[in-house]
C-alpha cells in the first residue's frame, strides 16, 4: 500500500464466510458455535497460529505504517511510534504463544 498510495483502503482480520473454501477449511477449528439468527460471519473465530491479539496488533501496525507514509512532521512520528509499538506487540504475542 505504500507503493500504490490508495485513497481509501480497508483491512481486517480474516474471517470465514459460509460457503467459501476458507469456511470449510477452518470449520473444525471454530472456537464456539454461534447462533446464526443473532450473529454474522465476522463474529466467527477459529483457532489460529497465534493468539487473536497478535492479529489485532498486525492490523494496527499496517494502519499506522500507511498513515506515517502519508504524513510528515509530528504526525509522521506519532504514527511511526504507534507502528513500532504494534510491531512490538506482535513479537510479544508470538513469543507468548
């Protein structure tokens, strides 16, 4: 994203959507059964390589790296520091796993 400089982007932690290959692949690893009348695909969680918090940090890392790349001065340093903290969180969570 640093190279393409999109005006807008979205980023999320991957989740299985019913009817997809990913859903079939991870269905046996769902953390809990959900009531489909009150939940959505986005709420499905499954056992992953790392703890969920690792992926939360990864999203923060990407968001702040992109923000730092788009700004300068104080704003650049603010986002750069946040990305470094998020990267540290990723390393911490990976070691704790």
